[in-house]
C-alpha cells in the first residue's frame, strides 16, 4: 500500500485534520451510550476492512487517529476508513 499526502487525503475528508502526520477527527455524540454505540457499530466495519484505528472515548466524544503502520503514513485505506466512520457517525447522530 502506498502512502498519499495528508493534504490529498484531507481534501477528500471534511472535518478531518492533520495530527502529527495522522488523519484526526473528534466526533461528539449526545451522551456516552451514543459514543460507545458508534464505537461498537464501527468495530464491525473496521474488522471487515482489517484496518484498525487509534481511538479513544471520553464520555460523549470519540477521538480517532488514522494512519497505516505498514506504510509509515496515510494511505487510501485510511481515507476509506475515515469515510466509513463519517457515514456511521452521521447515522448515529454525531454533531
């Protein structure tokens, strides 16, 4: 898998930012249950893609960082996962 530039990736991902060379996004939900539900729902898609994020949950927020360890940077796999996470977050009411 080849690396792509952060700028090229971010051009495809509104709401995402560069965090030390990783794609970064913070999702905010109504409460802990919705945030945790997002993580549980996303886990199915993440496992199917075999591409696992660095993420953290604090009450109603889920912070996500994406990059491909094997490639040493951001790849098309990260962009695809970011788009999938955005889709799921929207369905679950992320602000």
